[in-house]
């Protein structure tokens, strides 16, 4: 198991009014990932830890990362503002129950790429509902860049984004039913139809393919990006990743 911690302490916090001090308090992030997953997913997770560790020194939060999913307990989650699933989701019943209770109690979550994968064998109905009813349908292959369209630039999560941008090489997932059709789901980013057909061995040829969305019943965000070593090479997208974390922590 590997852990990473970084923090920033405000030297003048006591001089700030109470309400501002609450907002300025460094929030806590706990990231989970697996090293036995697909190598491209592991590479992304390790880069994500470094990316958010760097952000922590600039954005005033503390980050811990672990490959031990048994840390997903009520005791360990106490005081954690945001949980990240970087390349997988929990499998053990106790881990799943702890996460369900954390989210139902107002916790924050961002899941990347394979963290949202679910199929007939996953056996976690709550998680499917949590994702807005979305079940993995298919994917494009090999990893390719794609034009992404921003659904609503007035949203706090997307206000720093242009109407569209090119997201680096990624394996793009499609879902059924379309999460956009679920009441309470707000789609933020969508794969542009201008990409179709995308893929060679496995191809997405048409349809509505949301790639970032939130189920507004929770403070959660699913992000389709997360395959390979190119994800953090786009500054516009990186800004979104930082803004997303602040939002999930209740700071935006």
C-alpha cells in the first residue's frame, strides 16, 4: 500500500472572520485506486495522484491516496470532504456499505473512467442508481482524442471552459440507458457528434454520449476521462479537473 499526504496550513487563519475561516479551512480528500487494474488505468491513477498533490499545495486542501480499499470504512471516512475513485470501485460488501452511507450523508465524490464501470455481474444496484441508472454499454478503441462539447457554460463546474475543446487520448465509454434521460441527472460534457465514427477496433458511430455528469441527489461527479498517460496534457481540461474537486468539496 502506498500513501501520499500533502497539506497547507493557514498562518493567519485566526485573524479571518468565522464565516470566511470556515470557507478557507483546508478540506480533506481521500483517493482510492488499484495497482492490479489494467496498466493504462494504473498509469492514469498514479498521474492523478501527482496532479492533485500539486493542486493541494495551491488550492489549500489535504490529499491522501491509498491502494488499500479496506480503508473505505465509516471511521476512515469521518472528516473526509471528497472521496476519489481513480480507476476502480469497491467490491467488498462492507466497503460498499461504507461508501453508500458516506454519500447518503452528504459526502463528495468524483469517479474517473473505470471507476464507473458496471455490468450484469457487478451486483451493486445502489451504485447503478447513484450513477443515474447508467450501465456500461460499450467503448471506443484504441484510445483517441475527441472533441468535447460543454452543455451549459453557466454552471459553476464549466464556467472556465470554452464551448468545446479537444480532450486528449482516451477510451470513450457509452451507456445504456442514456443517463441524460434520468430525472435529476445533469450532463455537463458530451462527446461531440463530429467525432463519429470514433475508434478502429471498437467504434462508437452515433448517439448521445455524455462523458461528465452529476446525479443532483448527491454531491457527485462521474468523469469518463481516465485511460493512459495523456489525460493531464490539456490545460483547459486540467482546469476543469481542479474546479470539479473544489465543487465536490462544497467550495464552488
